[in-house]
C-alpha cells in the first residue's frame, strides 16, 4: 500500500519533517529542486503554489452526500488546540462537482470508509517520510482551498487554543451544523466565453449537451478544482462570495476541449462572431433522431471512447438479430395486419435498410406505401 502511496509531495510539511529528523540537513542538501514541491517560480507564504496531491484512482467506495455524517470531530492529535469541527456533509456536496469521495478518500478499495489514520501515522518522526503523517495529511488536504477562499494563513482560521476555549458542549456544536446544506449547484444550459481570437470572439459551450447527451461527468472537466475557480471571498472586506475571472494560458484554455475534440479541427468549430445554436443531429449528420433514439446517450450508438466512432443509419449496425419474431413492429407506430405479420423483414425492407421507406413491389404491382399501409396506425 505504501509503495502505491509514495507521494512526490514531500512538499513543505514533509521536507520540514525530514529536516527536523536530520539536524543541519537543509533544502540545499536534499535531493530535490523547487519544482518538486512548487509549480510557480516565486512561491510565497500567501501563495505557496504547491503541486496537487496525486490521486490513485482505485477507490471503489461511494456514498451520496446525504448518506454521509453531517459533522466529524477531528481531535486525534490535539495538544495545544481544541478539536476541529469538520462539516463533512457540506464538503461532500461540494466535492461531487470535482471528483467525489476520492478527493479525500484517495486510497479506499473497499468498504467501510477508512479513517485517515489508517494510513497516516500520528507520530511526526517516522522512517518513511514520503508518506505524510496525520497532521501533515490534514493540513495538506485542507490548507490550499482555505487559503484561497478566506485569504488567511493563520492557524486560528480552523483552530482555537485550548486556553481560549469556551465551555461549549459537543451537542451545541452539532446543533450549529445540523441541517446545513450547500446550495444546489444548478447546471447552466450554455455558457458563452468572450475571447480575443481572430477566428471568432465568441465561444458557445452547451453544458447540458456535454453532460446529458455526451455523458460527461462533472469531474471530466472540473477535476481538482475548488470553489475559488468561480468564487472568491475576503472576510475582511466582503463576506459574500463574488464571481472572479481567471487568466489561463492558451494550453490551459483548450486542455479540456482537446481531450475530446481533434487537434486538427478548425478553430471555427468553436469560435464564432455570434452565439451558435446547440448541437442538432439532423443538421450535423443529415439523420433526424426519432422518438426512441432521441432519448439515448450518444455513447449508445457511438461508443464511450473518445473521439466518438462514426455510426451509419442502418439499424442492423446496432440492432443485431432483428426478425419478425424478435421485433415488435407496433413501436414504429404501425401495427401489421395478420397477412403481413408472418412476412420476414426484408420482404418489405430491401436489404434490411430501414432508413428507406418500405416497398410493396415484391408482392403487389399497384400498391404504394404510404398511400396503402399493411396494417393500422397506433399511438407510440
């Protein structure tokens, strides 16, 4: 287990521990560079630019936020400070957007949910410094987001010194968090982005198409993101979150899109001088989806691997083994009469091509569909 969890993130906490265990051994004498821990050239206390914790995608445990505890008391390593009250349910609701349970429970192959100290030792001095101790794991998990959100770096944002603790009972704290939930995150129908591209200033992103039609999960695009991607709050000046704009490089802006869309596609596929219409199957492919196909996810016909495979409009490409015994013809809106019920499909549909109108000429010289029908119309 520890080999899999060997973490490149010796990072600030881990490096500090190793330095403590080896007196006189500072950063310059360790076999690391600044880029081992930081993603920017000039890290500061307020903006340490720590690399993201790696996540081993092997967690098979999943619980809906409403199934999780509202409050967790963290007090395993309290010495100077009182317990930390962690609003687990609210954080679980927020995590759904960016990856779910494995954001924190990144090594949990089977139930029940493992506690952090199952892997992270409470002792700071230990032989394997590549695996953060419990205190380091807690801080590494929480501090980045909270620093970005509240712009505070002090311990008092989460901790209260024992000498300053008021005589508050645990039950009173539970009542404070009881029933609290994160506001429902509404999914936008579409988003328009203003750009400086000479190929078109406007990019229209149909969010519901990508989630409902194309089957993408939130984490497909929002992996490792926090609330501060869209919101910012400064407790000193404004207690309410406000929208923020982020500056990204060309590669960062196109990273999510390129993972599905070919790099060879024209820029005008996304960039335009006006808001474009949503994806329309008949306009893009020439084939209108009927009642049943319009309810399906794209992956049903085009597979789940990206880029999607091209599909034709021949029914037998997907529906194998259709015959007069296995196919209920009334789903098409036409209930066959007894005369035609016993016929094979290709008697009316030449070469089993159901995209073309059926032909009656195999049996009738003067019958023409749909003027004359081999049955009666029924409601689908």
